[in-house]
C-alpha cells in the first residue's frame, strides 16, 4: 500500500513538473511571440533567471558550486576548442553561401555600441541563459528525463524555441544546434562556467561574422 502511495505521489509531482515545464519553456515564449505582447527579451530573461534562482535556493539538493566551479575543466578544453573551431568553420561557410552580405557587414567595425555588446553579452545574457536552460532545467526536471541524452535534447529544443520571438527559422535552428553543444558540455562537466565560456565564444562569433541581426533584434 505504501508503495502504491509513493508511486501515485510521484505521478502527481511529475504531472506538476510537466505543467511547469510547458508553461515556462513553451507557454511563455509563445506568449512573447504574439505581436500584441513584445516585452524586452533581456527583461524576460532576467525575470526567468530570478525565478529559477529562487526555486533553486529552496532546493537543498542543488549544488550551487556548479555555477562557479572550474575543477576538471582542463580535460574538456581540447574537445571544446575542437567543437568551437568546427562550429566557427560551418557558420562561416553557411554565411558565405546563404547570407553573403553578413560577412561584409561585420557590426564591430567602427560601431562602439556593438563593440560594447561583444563584451557585455557574455555576462548579461549568456550566463543567465546558462542558469535557466542548463543549471535549473537539468536539476529541476531530471526526473522527467531520466536518460541524460533526453535531458540534453530537451534543453536544446526549448533553448531553440525560446528564440521564436526573433521570427527567423535560421535563428531557431542554429540555436538548437548550439544548445546541444552547450547542454552536452554542461552534462559532461557539471560546470556552468565551462559551458558558459563555450556559449559566449559562439555568441560573440555571431557578431564577428555578421549574423548578429538574426539574434539581437525583434521584427
């Protein structure tokens, strides 16, 4: 009887978590996508980050050291460097083939605001995204995705879906690919800093090769 009670309780808890997951990662981006409701993406991100941190603060099982620890990072440097080099090469080739004007319109040339963004973006945007889509998601919903590969995939898909507000299929597609890389790195290292560095490099690469317009403005 106790076992049945525990099973039923777990089912109810999972149902609540599924509802929360769908609201946070599907419902809110869908609402933001509506033309009549266009809040600032940065404000929405910070609000979501605040919510995630509050929830994690109340969870005694969460290791906050994941947010800053760098132990064991050296063994992942070579793999991360290889992934970044491969991604940089592919993005540059895609830019040359499909977005030819992008490479000739690099925003960092003589543009002080975007040069500032190049350095502020990793802190103001990338790190909060890591908290929401990796630190929080991996811990909060681990029981919904017991297979690590499914958890990585779920993280990448909702990370990509969050970018529907930019109204560009390329934005969502590229973000899902990046999300897979960042989620895999976080899963392998247990360190938000390591996946943050990878995410920041890839994000800044978008500035350099001119693809920033697909990620940093609303239509």
